[in-house]
């Protein structure tokens, strides 16, 4: 929070109360410096608490719940300090006790604020780790999806090219082996399944066609054709 915003909310009321306390001491008879010692401690403690309150409200690093808890703790400590100094001035509690209470309220606020800050760091650190783990998992899933997509595309390309090459071969073979009825029967059968059989999605279909075209005899060709399902 900037000073121009904090001034009417925090500092002007506090300055007015400090002025009120000073006027009480000035108009007290007899005036003694020892009586003003608790007020000096109160001014110091309330100044530090108000300054911390301004920093907490204007800070952006702390989470909402930590900020809300810290503001409440500062408010409680400031309230206790204010009640203490009023009781000291009216003589309801001893000056030494009021000083002790003022110091303890400042220390308690510091300890609790540090604890809340530490807790916030632990929670924030855990959240950051979970976010990183989630990001890593998302990255792995993306890579797996890309790999699967690439593999699927490769299989589709293989299937399309294999079926195309086999159709060309079967067309030529139906003329080349017209005198071999067994081969012709197999060619006719394969023509009916070439668009549907999963055989032509495998590397085996490519290597089988390559072997047939390498110049093997008709019996070997017939054996390969019979293996196609």
C-alpha cells in the first residue's frame, strides 16, 4: 500500500492517538519523565506494527489467507498495546508491567508473522512442485500422443503404398501366370481381400512382394500367396 493511501487509513488515526497520549502527559500534574517511558515504548511498538500492517496490505507475495491472518494478528497486537498503554496511564497496571506487555506483543507478532510466512512458503512450494509435476506429465503425454500419431501416420502410409503395389502386381500376375490355375485362384482371392486385410498394414507384405518380384519360381510364389490372409 502506498503512503498516500495508508496515511488516512493507518497513520492519521495513529498520529491522532499519539497526540492524545502526549497531551495527557503534558496536562498531568506533576509531570515526570519516568511516567512517559511506557508511552515511548508504545509509540515505538505501534509504529512498527503500523509499518508492518502497511507492508502486508500492500504486498503481493503473500497468499490471501496468510495476508488475512497476518493482518488480524497485527490488529490484535495493536489493540492489546493500546489497551495496555491506557491502563498504564490510568494507573490500573504498573509501568514496568505495561512495558513488558508492549514488548511481548511486538515479539509475539513477529514470531507469528514469521510462522505464517514460513507456512506460506511451504504451501507455495508444494503447489509449485505439483504444478511442475503436472506440466511434466502433460509434456510426456503430448510426446506420447505425437509419437502415436506419427506411428499411426507411418502405418497408414505403409498400408496405402503396400496395397497400391500389390494391386499393380496382382494385375500383372493375372496375365503372367494365366497358365497356372493355382496361382490365378490365389490372385483372385487376394484381389478380394487386398482392401480389407490387415496383412497389408505390416512390413511383411512389403518384404513378401519384394521376394516375389526377385525372380523366385512359381512354386515359391504360390506358397507366399497362400500365406496371405
